[in-house]
């Protein structure tokens, strides 16, 4: 019975560790995406939009 408890605690700790690791990695990825979006946003705000339409290329016949 003592071995069963030991194995149960060991498996529970391993599962908990994996769940915590997944959460940390998920938050890290989300933070990276958020930082990337924040860095792109000022670039778009400072970009000057084109007021001239771009002509389509004429193909050769």
C-alpha cells in the first residue's frame, strides 16, 4: 500500500509539472505575440498612406 501511495504522488507531481510547464510556455508565447503586435502598431501609425493608385502592369500580346 505504501508503494501505491508513493507511485500516486510521483505521477501526480509529474502531471502537475507538465501542466505548469504548458501554462508557462503558453503565456510566454502569448506575451511574445503581444510584444510583436505592439511593435508593429507604431510602424503602421507612422506610415504615410499612398494617395496615388498603382497602375496594373500591361501584358504583352
